[in-house]
C-alpha cells in the first residue's frame, strides 16, 4: 500500500486491508473496501469501515460509484487517514482515489489519476474508468 502524498490517503489491495499492524503503524483510521468478489474484511472496532461492492469493469451502479468516491472525499475533507483497497489494488482503488481527490481539490479527474499513478502502480479497467468518468462529469461535484 502506498500513500498518495501529501494527502492522508493510501491505496492498496485487499490484503493490505487485513494488515492490521501496518494499518495502525501508518495511523490509518478508515478502510474503504471496493471489491465485490472479496468477502467483507474483519476489522477491529477502532477502525471505520466502508464497503462498496464494485466490479472491476463496466456494470457498476452509478449511485454506488458516486457514494464510494463521495465518501472517500468526505474522509479526506475531515483529514481522516484512509486506506482504499480492492482485489489487486490497481484499478478500483486508484480510480476511486482519483475521483475523491478531484472532488476535494478540485482538479481534473485525469490529472488526479496521474497523481495517484505517481505513487501507486495502476492498471485501470477501461470500462470502470468510463463509468467513473461519466458519473463524475455528470454529477454536481466536479469539473470535466
């Protein structure tokens, strides 16, 4: 898992969401889990836990996507150290991180994805990116 500096935001895979020693060592207070195919994480009660069952490709509900990146943006605005994780950590997590950063900055969605990619390896599903881009640009929270 990698921090997207200077933000209190980390991006990783599902295994990172279970690495409790590392989570606590990094001061993470919230975990946002995005993988529909993964079972829910079993985390201690001290941690805030959000789960949005997204697929890594097309077929996600637009409201669920908006809720996912809106929730992460809310955590960022409150400066709550947050880990976003998904199955492999290279598509859903970076895309939702980028959308949340674009909401908070505000900045262009594409620029925010490039920023995430500066800190964390990405392999974004084109279908997922198209859905997030559509939801983001048609919503009331960001610029195209």
